[in-house]
C-alpha cells in the first residue's frame, strides 16, 4: 500500500493551495480529485480578489492572497491573471459607524481603504445614482484573477515539489488506522495517509460524515452574468449593498455581476448550471438603477455555480476527527482567501509551533460551543 504524509481530498483552489504550501516545506501530499484541478465551483468563480473584511484574520489572509497573486510567477512559474481594479463598496447610512471602524482596522493592516461621504461619492463618481447610499469605501488594491490559472499554477507547482496527483479519483472511504487514515477510492484502491484534509467544496459535508463528523454545511446555487458595455462608458468595480450585487470589469469589453445575498439551496450533484432569464433581468435592473448609463449594455453570457455555506457564513477550518481536518464552508469567500489560507492550513496540519491562533476561531467545533462568528453587513454576509 502506498503511503503519504498527507492526503488532500479536492483539487479546487483550497486543496491546490494546501498542497502547494505543504510541498513547499517538504511534506509529501497526495491529491485526490474527482475530475481535474478547478473542475468544480472554483473554475466558475468570479475570482474577485479583495480584503474588505470585518474579521481581522480574514482581512490579513485576503491581503496576503492578493500579494501572492501579484508575485505568482515568482512563486509558481505561472501567471495568475491578476488585474488591479480597486473596488468601491457603497453602503446605506445605517452602516456608517461600522464602515468607519472597519476602514480604520483595514488601514492599520496595510489594506488601503479610502472613505467617501455622500457628497464625496457624488463628486468622484457622478455616474452613480446614490439613492439609499450614505457612505462609500474604496479598497485601492483589490482586483480579480483567473481562477483556472491560479488553481492550476498552485497544483502544478505542488506536483513539481513532490505532491502526487490522483485525478479522476473519487474518495469513497476514510478509516482510522495505526498509521493515520486509510483512504479508499472508487476503484477499490487504498492509500495510507498520516493525515487527511477534506477540501472538497460542496462535497465536503458528505465526506466529513465518513469519519463521524456532522458539520452544518449547506449548498447554495449562485449565478454570475457578463454583459457587453455596448457603447456605455465603463464604470469601476463596485459592490452595492442596497442593490445587492457586486460588479467588476471582465477584460476590456465586458463587465461581470453576481448577487451579494443568500440564494436557494441546491444539490452538489444536480443543479441548473445555466443562468435563467429572470436572473439576468434581476441583475440588469439592479445595475441600471445604480448606473443609468448602463441601460444600453447587452447580456453576453452567464452561468450558475455553488457555494458551500456555513451557518455564520464564515469558513470552517480545523480538525474534525483523529488525523482528519477540513477546509470548507467558505460561503462565497473561497477564492479570495485560498492562496494564503493554504499556509495556515499547512501550519495546522503540521503542528507548526508559530501558527497564527486566529485560525482557531474558525474551528468546526464553534457551532457546538455556540460561538458562531459575526461578519458582513446585515444579510450581505458574503462581504465577511
């Protein structure tokens, strides 16, 4: 039987990142993936890269992920496709006190965040209809990347550093052994791993049940739509907490949108992957209310993907059984956190003595303890 230090179930961006960071420190992981790297929700991510978080640990991790995107070629030999756009968050007046406090913390962390009162927004962004908006916050260094390029870059570099890929391999069994964990694949093969990380996105819940864990994770279907500018003057990346959407450029000719709010639950293996006409219409109407000049833009394409969601909309990272760990429940935060979060996961799985204790707040046991985390602004939980 083959033996590895760590088994990683899932080669989305979280599994690929953990493999990269583990292999970078000499640990030899094996990566099990039912399809190909980024073959699930990662590959359908809108790939926004921003650090505008109310939780300080998540803000630091997202900041460090952006820094990794900027030097991705140096780290992995690949191009992340990162484009810096900045990102303006527009809030109702009820959020002003929280926004000002959060912006102060973010600036202390080196996440440059500029505040605008309503008059400042009107002067700097005259194309926005500011109905319902009381304050804005601009995160200067935010942007977006290519989710396939980032995941495949981390995955390939992990393999170069000693990780072993097991693609087109579905994990069907996890059992404790004297050496750690026996992983059984759908073809009947077994591999011995000292420790196992479950990082399988919306398939993580059923996998954790194999070791007797009962994590309160759900799966939601979320949509993304792209539009052609079609003669309209381009506007900057922004998130509208009143309109309930996020917006960014997609290359030079398109813009991309998605919702900020919770969505209907779905099955990880059976959901409508196409965006519906009414979903396109809802996003288009929301953006035209905020930016009237975009009334001339035209729908280009769209799709639906999945979020694995925790009860408090915060990631679930930690140990769930002897030698078994999970990195899941990222609740729409997944891509933007993953590159640097993989380091913290690697620290956890190798018992690094200097690991950041901030990760402990995201332990799966917090729900049993009644220690759910706060984050986001009202029902716009995706903002963290």
